[in-house]
C-alpha cells in the first residue's frame, strides 16, 4: 500500500527545508538503469586507485538499493548547497593555493547525516507506526547521482555532475532510505546541456569522457584527494594551484554562472579561511598544525602528506622565486619522502643556480630512492631549460 499521503511527503519536505536542505525528492529502490554505465566504468579501470568502488559486495548494492535496507520502499534524496568558488576571500598572501569550495567548512559527511537523523526524529514524532531507515551520504555503495536524477532533482551534465535547472550544481547529496511507502516524484528527464561543451574543453587534464563519466585517475579531484602516492609527472602542471579538489568543470558551466547563488548557502558549511591557502606557510605545516587547521573539514581525507605533496606541486606550478627557500627547507627537513619528492620537482620547475645547488646538496644526504630519482629528474629539467 502506498502511504500516498501528500501530507507526509509535504511534512518531510518542510522539515528537510527547515533543517537546511535546499532540494528534496522521492524515488523508489528499484535497480538503477545506469548501473551498466557504472559496471563498464569499473571494467575499464576508470576508477583508478579507488578500489573500494569495485568491491563485489559494494557493486551488488549499487545494482540493487534494496540490499541496503531490508524492506526499503522509498528513498528521500536531499541536496545541500555549498558556497560558490567565486565567493573565496582574497588570499592573505601570495602565492596562494585553491581548495575546492565544498570543503571550506565542516565536512558534509558530518553535516548531512546529522541533519538527516534529525529528519528521522521528526518523522518518528509525526507518525505512530514503526518504520526502519538508513542514512547515506557518500558513505556507502549508492549511485547517488542516479538516485537524485530519478527523484527529480536535476539532470546529469556532461561533466558528470547533477545539475538543477535553477540552482546549478554546487550542492552535495544525501539519502534517507525508508521502509515507508511514499509515492516517487517524477524523474528529471530533460537534458539541458544541449550542444554546450564548455566543461569538456576547460578540464585541464581532459578527463571528461563522452558518456558523462570521468577517467577518474586523471581528475585533479582524484589526484589531490584520493590518490595516496605520487602525482604522475605529466599531470603535475595541470594542477596549477589546486591543492584539494577542483571546481573548474563546474565554474565554467553556464547553469552555475547563471543560477548558483551564495544567498542561501548554509552558514555551517563555511570556514572560508582555508579556501586560498598561503602556500609558502602551508609547506611548513606540522602534523599538529595540520590537524588543528583542518579540524572537521574534508581536507584530512588527503592526509598531511598528501596535502603537502599538493602544496609543493602548486608552488612549482606558480613558479614564484620567493618560494624557493621554503621548498629547499622542505627538501632538507621534511620527514615524508612523498613530500620531499614533490618539493624536488617544484625546485626543478622554479630553476636557477640556487635550485641546482640545493638539489645537488640534497643528493649527498638523501637515502630514499624515489626522492633521489625526483632530484635527478629536477636537475635534468633545469639543465635542459
Ligand atoms: C568516486 C567519486 C568521485 C571520483 C570520481 C568522480 C566521477 N565523476 O566518477 C572523484 C574523486 C574524481 C570525484 C570528484 C568530485 N566529486 Co565525487 N564522488 C564520488 C562518489 C563517491 C562515487 C561516484 C561514482 O560512483 N562514480 C562512478 C561514475 C560512473 O558514477 P557517477 O559519477 O555517479 O555517474 C553516474 C551517472 O553519470 C550515470 N549516467 C551517465 N549518463 C547518464 C544519464 C542518465 C539519464 C542517468 C540517470 C545516469 C547517467 O552513470 C553513472 C552511474 O549511475 C560519489 C558519491 C556516490 N556514492 O555516488 C561522489 C560525488 C559524485 N562527488 C561529488 C562531488 C561534489 C565531487 C567534486 C565536485 C569535488 C571537488 N570539487 O573536487 C568532484 C567533481 C568531479 C566530477 N566532474 O565528477 C558529489 C556530486 C554532487 C553533484 N552535484 O553531482 C557526490 C554525489 C558526493 C555527494 N554525496 O554529494 N568524486
Ligand atoms: S574536477 Fe577538474 S580535473 Fe576533474 S573533471 Fe572537473 S575540471 Fe576536470
Ligand atoms: S558546461 Fe555545458 S556541457 Fe558541461 S555540464 Fe554545464 S551545460 Fe553541460
């Protein structure tokens, strides 16, 4: 029986809005049509080092959302806006890096589930029969964009992001699985990308594929957050100043240019001081300083060594000679070989006699094979240019 009580759906929508969600839609737990897209993506290895995406149990759940919660009858899909990248404050000092706008505040993995729990509490008070539920936000094997499209929240753009026709795409998704039978909303069937190709043309690593998926191993977001090892040499220049995530394919999207607004951004998502980090200071962050600075934000996902690796690459790309002493200090004193290796690369990019001397000096004491290799490559780079 469909508890097709418009009042219950209206109640959920009103509560969700009161709790800070900007969009709410309803869908059923039937297997997603686009699961085949996902499967092909995995088969082609386009998930790169994100092995958790191909675990058999996780793949099975993506194919069939009803495996996630026995007896699930409906899924409430919510979206919460984050600030526009254009709302970044002026950097306190140059050269400055760039942190993706979704991470300028408290981690959405904390915020969305806690607000969805409040929604469950409100629902329990509203209805007098038992029901079961499960909360998700990028926390498990769910094809969230597919569910959001089915729940009528928007279309999947060529950049693979879910786009709302009057809000753009600067929002995060969450889901509430319910054993309550609520009528699904109509899916969003229109495709408003038309002949536009702006995201594809603007992507610095050309990783957007024609079927609205990514070659994730080349995406700056992957390289700076999920990738735990070295950043491939040929892709480092494409990172420009990005030190955590990337917003480019959304920034160029006409739907964001026209409709994204900072007016209603949830204030608890904002901690703007981390948006444009001062790179010369950042390269010296100790473990304790890193923990304190990024406490409860998404940035610790990259870990200190991943973040400092990215900072070193950004310093090399921005090629500001005043950064050289900081990179040299890092090459001499940093305990993480991954960071030293990328500092050597950055020193090579900046170049000059001081850089040659520092690299040659480091060779006399360096013991890590990867760092030694990067130092040789950096020296070759300087002598060739
Ligand atoms: C792995 C992952 C990544 C990877 C790979 C991204 C990718 N595009 O595949 C990396 C690390 C690169 C990444 C980057 C980012 N991510 Co991410 N990521 C995920 C995660 C965990 C899984 C995505 C996944 O399964 N990818 C595999 C591909 C094949 O699936 P998909 O992208 O969902 O694509 C589906 C559709 O495109 C569909 N499809 C294709 N054509 C059509 C047509 C129709 C009609 C339909 C229905 C479907 C369809 O097929 C796919 C399967 O359903 C999701 C959370 C989740 N559990 O879903 C967040 C998620 C997608 N990421 C999110 C965000 C915010 C980002 C970044 C913006 C962060 C940043 N600023 O750096 C970037 C955006 C990069 C981009 N252009 O996608 C949000 C997206 C919100 C939105 N508005 O779309 C999500 C939903 C997290 C959340 N809970 O909000 N991410
Ligand atoms: S997030 Fe950046 S690197 Fe990734 S697809 Fe978009 S523009 Fe390309
Ligand atoms: S930039 Fe153009 S093609 Fe890309 S998602 Fe936006 S509208 Fe679609």
